[in-house]
């Protein structure tokens, strides 16, 4: 069983009357990469500051390696962690001096600093910039310096607060790939907060979803993305199609649900008559032209839809679809879009696998 | 013109001729203003940092008081320090009136709000998250303060220059609390006032030029340190 490196219990952070973070329990296991996603203002940065012992919570207990964190040992505990923020907050000095700063603060000698820093400067591909003043660097180079400064400390816990959000897409992609490799190779325990689902899914071995200061769900990435616990999580993880539905029947692990627009079959056991939310990820919807007899369109998991809106992007096309009183969102590749020759107002068939349908029971208020 | 030329010639002869009184006046000016500036830095920098980095009830009032203090008229400072140090005043038992110590006290009152105000401004120009980031890589509180001071070193040097410039050139407070006593509390500014009052313009000009040279030398040194790290603006294409 994995060792718990950091545990948070009954944490609350209040700003005046407003509670910005309320967390009953969260454990970070040694060696894992926990990605926390949530919209702006969800409390992600506050959570990271609490984890990094940079902010005293209004209530609650933090344990690091089983030891309770208090004012007396906060510096000692902080020195086992390293934080990287959204902005590469560097001193007005050279790349080397900045990257060496954390080691210097720990009282290491010049030779030891050089020995420990050199491989990281190489690994982050900034050794050629070592003597450059940071003022002359690009955004990506600045963030690489900031990451070098943190990684060179060989921290037990690495805390990353949206470190890529200020970078242009190609720089972000390249840095993300490098960081993924480094984290996998070193096995350093990492908590990474972001509002970008793609980054979270790419880096996180576990994903937590935070909204309005509350942790709504934590689990393996695929589980959180395909089996959100409630509608809020579904929205945050990108299950864009969320339709109110009614369970007609449920037998042999397959539930049949009816909604305004058709019938769907989903995996799982639910009570007949229960009100639920039918969730679908946009990439799980397959679009085709109607070819068979019109009756075919009314099979479960096969809906007759009208194209309302087409939103193009470089890799995919996002289509807003109307199915009687329900709206669906589908994501198709550019080539599939071209093959179909879709226009606004076209009638199409939207189909999906029962395993792709996720049913969220509506809790009674 | 002849008057100015005579003044310059006299200044050179007084300085390079080794006039003992001029040297002792110059040395006292440097000692009093140097010590007052040092004390102002010791008091003003922490006060400026405190005002920049903390929030407490009455902070706005404190900032307004510091900003007002940056423009305190030296004669007003001289008046109140005199009253306090006067033999029958609240601090009269210290027996400091008409002494270099009294002049240092008055100059500290003039300089420390300047240093505190400029420190406050220089810390407020730093990114507010920088402190959090430094703590996030393991800085202790004293290390954090040291690093932030280093990061704000350019404007902080400006605070040192402004503080020193404010006190080396003031005359009202030094005159009132020092009394311009020959050989004891006579400094370059008070001596210049005295000599020009007596019509000895050549000596007054000479003392004024020495004061200017002294002020320039100190500021040149500090400017040199400051501008070593000047930001290089790109050349317009």
C-alpha cells in the first residue's frame, strides 16, 4: 500500500465571512501525480498554498510524512517541498543564480550546488542560458528556469500552480512533454493544479475536481472523466451532453432511459422510474448520414439530430445538435467532418455505445 | 563673476591648503549626516517594509503620515526637537541641546520618513507573489526579507541617496538644535549661512562648493553602484 505523504483533514480557509476552501479529507500518496482541475476561483491556488504550508488554513490539520505541521516545523516541512507558480517569479539575476537559489537557501556550498544543478540545467535544456540575465529570456525559458530551481531541490513534494497557462501553445506543449517525462522518471510526488483538462489528463495519475472551494470528486483520470459523480463534475470534465432522463427499466446490468428525443441504453443498475441525468462525452458521439429505413433511426442509442452550430478548430469540429427538446454536443475529426460534408441545418444520425453513456442519479433535495 | 571666481580660488586654497577649521567642519558634516542617514536606514527600511507587506487597522493613516513626513520643513523639525531637548523640555535631562547628537536626532527625524516612504514604494513595485514563491522554495523569514531587499536594491539605493541628500543640505534644524558653535556644532550649511551673513562671500562660496562636492561624491558612489545594474532599453529600430 502506498505511503501517504501529505494528508489534509477538515481544512477550511476563510477570507472574512467567505469560506474559499472547505475540504474534509485529501491524501497525497508518495509517488503519485495528483492533478486538481476546476474553473477560475475554485480555490485551486489556495489549496496548493495550504499544501505547500505557504498559507495557514483557518481550520484543520495537515500531516506531512505523518508529522503534524505547525508553526514550529513549518520551515522544515516547506524545505521538503518546492512550488512553481503560474508566473515564473525570478530574481533580477542570471539563470544560474536563480536556478541555484533554493539550494543556496539551504546552505549548500558552491561546488555542491554546481554538481546538483548541472544535470537539471541540461535536462530542462537551459544550460546554454546559464549566464544570461533572466530579463532577456522568453516566457518558456523563464518557466524552464523556475522548474529547474524547484526540481534541483529534489523535493519530496512538488507543487505546480498552473505553470503553463501563460505560455503560447507550442511552448506549453513542449514543456508539458518534458515535464511528463521528468515526473515519470524521477517519480517525484506532484500536485498540479490547472484549469486545463488536457494538461490534467496528460499529467495526472489521479484527478481531483474542485469547485467553489469543495473537492467534488477524486479518482483515476479515466474514471473522473468518464464517470463524473454529479452534474458539476460532468461539466468541468467536459461531458458536454447532459440531458434529464427517466429510467424505464433496468435488467442484467443494462438500464433503458427515456429522454426528450429518444431512448438510450446504458451500463449499470438503476431503479425503474428514477430521474437521472444522461451524460455523454462529445468524442463518444458518432455522426452519420441516415441511410436505412426511417424506423432505424429510433433504435436505442441512435438519434435523429439537426445540426445547430458548427465550431471549427485545427484538429476537430465541435457540433451543437438538436434532438427534439434535447441538445447534444459532438466532437468529430476534421476528416470525418469533411467526409460527412456537414452544414448547419442538416439532419444526421447521432449514435453512441451503451458503455459511453454515463448515468447520474438526481439526488432528492 | 569676480566674486564667484574668488570663491572658487578660496575654496581650493582652504581645502588643499589644509585649513584645519574647514576640514573639521567638513568632517563633522559628514559624520552627523552619515550617522543620521545610517540610523534613518535602520529605522526607515523596516518601517517601509512593514507598511508595504502588512495590513493592519490604521495602515492608511500611517502611510499618509510617512508621506507627509517626506516633506517635513527642517525648521519645523528643528523647532520641535529643540523644544524636546531644551533644558526645561521633556528630554532636557539628556543635556543634548547644542550638541552634534541633537543635530543627528533632528536629521534622523527629517530623513527617516524619506527612507521609509521610498522603501514602501520600492517594495510595492515588487510582484506581490514573489515573497510567496521565495517561501515556496524554502526561504526562511529573514532570508525572505534579505532577498526582497536585494531585489528592491535599485530603488532602495535611491532612498539612501534621497535620505542623505535631505540631511546634508538642510540648515534650519542643524542651526536650531546645534547652535552653530564653532569647533563643536558648526557644519558646512550653518557655516555657509554665517559667513554669507557676515559678507564673507568668498568663504561662503568655498564652503558651498565643498558641500556640493561632498554631496556629489556620495551620490556619485551610490549612483555608480545603482547603475551597474541598469535595465538596458532596446534601441529603437
